[in-house]
C-alpha cells in the first residue's frame, strides 16, 4: 500500500471520526506497531482540531439533553469558565503505541452468568504523546497513561490507589466466594475527572515552561495558590501554602507531581479559575480535552461499558504512574467494549432501584454527583440476569437503528419518570 494512502486510512480510522465507528476503541487493529514503524520509520504524528471534534460530536444527542432544556454543549463541561475550550483548539501529538482493540459487543449476551462490578474511571487517553496544544509547542512531550485503555494491556484489569483498590478487591472476593464470575465494567467520570491524573499535571507543567508570561504575573499566581483556603465544617485549611514560586518551574513541577492525587486535582481546578486565567495560566479546559480519549469526549456522566473484562481477586503493585495498586484480569479474559455508554439505570438496575427508594433523588436517569460518590465509595454489584441482558441489548439495538434519542427514551421508560 502506498505510504500516503496508508497514512490517510490510519488517521481517518483513528482520528478523523474520533472513533465514531467503534468510538471507544484503542488505536489497534489497523496494523501492528512493527508494520507501521517499517512503513514510516516511526509511529504517525497527527493533529486534532476543535473543528474535528465538533464535526464528530457537535450534533449528538446526549443523556443530559433528555432532561435539561438548552443543555450546554459537551465541551463546556471541561471548564468552569464561561468560554468554549474548542475555540482555536488544536492538539498535536504522536501515536505512542498500538494496543489490541477490545472486542466490540453488539449485545449484552457476553455478560450471561456474570456479576457486574462498576469501575469509576476518568476519560484520559493512553499511549498518546502530546507535543503541543494551541500555540504552545512542548520542549518535553507528554505521554498519557489512561484511562479506560489501561485495561487493554495484557493481564491488567484496573489500577487505583491502595485503599480504594483494597475496598474494590473485597467486592471481587465476595462475588468469587458466592460462586459468581466478577466482571469489572468502566463507569465514566465527569469531564474534569482526570484532574487527579499525573497526565494532566504534566501537561500543565510543560505549558508553564513554554508559555510566555511576566515574572510579576507568575508571582501573583503563586500568591493566589498559597493563600487558597478550603473550609470543611469548622476547620479551614490552606493546603498549598508551601507551593514553590512559579518562576521556578522545576521546583513547582516536583511539588505538583508529588502532591496526593486529591490535592493535585484541587490545584488543577484552581488553575482553571478566572483570576488565574487572566494572569496567563495555561488553558485548563483545552488541556483537559487534549488529555482525553477522543471517543469519550462527549460520553455520558456515569455511562457504563466503555470497557469490561473478567477479573480475579488480588491486589498487586501497579505500573501506572498515577496509581500504586492494581487488580488483574482473570486467566484468558477477553476485553470488551459496547462502543458506547449504556445508562447506569440499566447496567445497575437493582442498586439504582434501591437508592431511588430512599427518596433522595438518586439512582435516576439523571446522574448526580452524589450518585458518583455512592459508586466510588460503596461499590454495588449487579448480577447480569436475563432482564439486564434483554434491556441492555435492546438499548444497543435501538441506538444502532434509531439513534441516541430513541435509545435514551427507552432507558427512561424502564424507570420512574425523571
């Protein structure tokens, strides 16, 4: 195949439609890494623009469009500010590695006889080497580590911090002890969920290094960070009072990277405030988009099924730079994707019915932050019974044949009116 045609087909499949045919797929199944390196000498470079992203997702119906009039466009979820992060957006990068695509499941029959354990995961990409965003070209490109695609690597199941992974592992052990077959299924966090990740911090750091700014502005940003206060109950904390001056970016980089994940996420959100942006802070909305798996950019909050695989209990050290612990796949387990997200009210039918009965407004088709906290802190499980398989399969069929809106109407019809 001619080099130009090969590259065009590669980029068309992987980036132009932004995974629209199998929108949650990895970058594999086009050719092997060795074939591409032989053809080009290296894995391809690429650029994704705001127009590319809007062309793929701009007119898509989302779950939020079904319960909120005049919902903001999907890209506005990536910043707290009243601005469009896709305006003048571009991200340049290089494919870092090709992984095997997950198997596309066109119905839910592969879940027969298994027990679903939701895995709350962020939208960050994996094996993308980001070389620049907008008018910034990085001196040191940033490689991303994911994200849902972490599961695509052989044997790996899921990674998190030790305490969270120990709690999750207990759920897996309980399912096994009861004779069940645990299957971990990713559940998509909100657009800013990747703030915890070192990937996001590293892109902010590289942006600070190459973005022109004044010493005065950087001093003022440092002062804002130092003086930031958080109130919890009767106590007030000032967690960043020891932050190095941003004029010494290397010291700041070391400080930023070594913060606990929760504190790192708060610092990312602080950079996204208007006063920091007015002083020349990196565009955090664009950074969040650049570090996201393109196929998840407009994914529904707490939608399920971007990845799922059989798990086996046991916590081991993780190779993921953000997280220290992981759980492994079961022996010979296959990784699947629905190529879309299915509402949690279908995939976790019984746990969602239980929280609805508590009368606190949770467990509805409309996902709330408190729904996320319940899933993250007290992970429920759901046996994939025949009702679940039938309903999930019908949702996929309707979406495939009639579109998102009709599929969401079907999902809503299965639960009390929202």
